């Protein structure tokens, strides 16, 4: 991957001083004046799947104005959350096998502050509730009725998330009622319905700060109460402002077992490029259970502190969207299996 990071360095006060016709390096008694270096970074945002493109556009509105990466990722993922035609996130998400739409989400900033919720019902913008958990409570994670109660008591509107389309498909599924939920394997659901899941987004702002967000309605027709990787800090998302950020999509159970996003960031800390780190994490899933790995999809996406990005998946078909000052593009991730 190309290095997206460009520095605009006003590296030493000397430049300004020279322009101003002053010599700040002249000895003043015995000390030399060296002031801190303001550094500007090129912002970038990356997110999972083709629908990440629209989400990135929302994030870009914040980043291009010099806004904070945290605000960008929240604004970005709210776009698919509010889209009734996106059946893997927020409004219109596919329900669990009891017909209930339950949402998982988490958010993390450059200071390792994080907020998360699992099994939230009746609220479209799970990511904003997760941010509120982060900012307004002493906790990291709320679940189930407690999460919903917290959201409604704090001004989030109660809404019906099950759309007629998702309800119709669920009722069709009930006719066979085969409990074998899978994520992300294309054309897995009846009628050739694509079961893409999860928007995971990581971004860097022009101060070089990283943040990430991850939000999903989880596996279609899952057991009620089932929670995937998406709201688990370290599994579905991890941000370390010194190293990089990573997020995941796919069968959450596989990601949780290897604490995948944290693993990707730690591999980058050891010096790996983002794509290589994502590949190693995916290979860890293969090593752990090769037969199982052939039957599921997992994809990782990573952004390094230097602005490099990359991804890797178990199966063909994982795409990710990139937006920066110089690029707006959807990439096909490399994969283990053909
Ligand atoms: N990756 C989303 C889930 O497993 O729920």
C-alpha cells in the first residue's frame, strides 16, 4: 500500500524566523531557542465493505474541516446506521431468530477512551449511545435492557428498527428455521441475499490522532442475546494512538477467540505493515481451526500511525473503502482461500 501520509512541516521555528528576518538561534545568554514543531498530517478514513464509501463521505466532511477523528468516525458510521436498505447495521438490520433487531457497537479515541454497548434495541444510532457511555459514565460497556434504558433516559428516540423487508425475510427464514447463522459468505441466505455485516471504520485527523468505530446488527437470525466481536474492545476494534488502529468484520466468534483487532495493532507495534499484520491475524484463525476457517468469513482492516493502510480476509469478497485528500477508492482485500 502506498504511504498516504504527507507532512507539512513547519519543522523549526528557524524557517519562520528566517522569513521574518530574525535569527532565533542567536545565543541569548547561554541557551538556544527551539520551540515545539507544529506538524500537519493528511487525514484519512477507511471502512469495511462497499457501503463504507458513503460512510467515509460522512467522515470526510468532518476531517476535511480539520475536525477530530473521533467526531469523523461517529458521523461516518451513522450513515449506514440510518439506512433502512442496509440490512446489517442499525435501522433495517436483520433481526435475531425471535424477530428482534439488536445492535452492537463500540467507539475508541486517541486517548484510549472507549465506550461500547451490546444487544441494544429500539435505537438507530448505536454508535452515539456507545460514545455517550464513553463520555458520560465511568464504564466502558452497557448491555441489553440496561443499554436500552440508558439510551432512552438520555434522549435517544425509541424507534422500530425492523423494517417490512427485513421482517418479510425473517418470516421466510422461519419456515425452515435452520439455526446456522453465518456472516459475510456471499449468497448464503435464501434468495441470494448478501449477508454482509458490520461497518468498522478507522480514521486519522490532521493532528495525526486516530479513532475508530464499529457498529452492526450482528449475525442474521442469531440466538437472542448473542453478541459478536463488534462491541468488544480489542476484538472488533482497537486504537493505539502511538501505533495504529484496526477493525474487523465477519464471524464475530472467530474474531473474539483471537482478540483480533488488538492482535493486528500489536503486530504493527512489532513493525509489521498493516496488510501483513491483518494477514497474520487471519492466519491465526486458520491455524487454530483450519476446517472451521474454510467455512466462515473474517476480514481485518488496519491503519498505521504513519498513514499506511491494508486489509486481509479469510475468503474472497471482502472489500474496503478509503478516502483521503488524494483518493476515494474501494479495494478488494487479499484473502487466504480462493
Ligand atoms: N462481526 C459482527 C458479528 O459477528 O456480529
